[in-house]
C-alpha cells in the first residue's frame, strides 16, 4: 500500500492488470490504494471487454489482426519486408478509457501489451 502511495505522490499512475476475477481484482486494488473509493470516474474492466471496446490490436499496414507481415528482424530480412507495426483498431475509444482505467481483470497476456 505504501509503495502505491509513493508512486501516486511521484505522479505515477498505478494500474493493476491481473487474471483474477473482477470482484477480487477490485477488492485488492482498493486494499492497496490503486482505487480511490471516492473516485466516481475510476474504471475496472475485464480484459476481453477492454479488447472488444478498443477493437483489438491490428497491423498498421494490413489493418487486420492476423496478417503475413514479419514480426521479427530475422523474418523481415528474409522476406525483405518491414517488421509488423501494431496499433489499436479504435484509438479514439482507447483514449476515452485509458485515463480512468485502474484495473484490468481476467486479463490474458495479450491484454498486457
């Protein structure tokens, strides 16, 4: 709890990304000071819902989730292509959510990207 308080005093926004269910995640976040119970704008969301809201991660070039663009330097050199660059499909929705998102529950490794 003290570490979270120190981060907040330093101007660092602390977020929790966990595989726990949303109720457990919210309770832990409250206990350690990540969520302020008086903050009406704080968002706690499940990873799959978050990904649905933002449209997921897509390739900048292909505009699709899955494509043939190389994902590493060795493959890119072999194929004589640029490495895949990712972006969010719905950046506007991401920007609406991100400042108030404190807890992301039921997260998968991809949600932590």
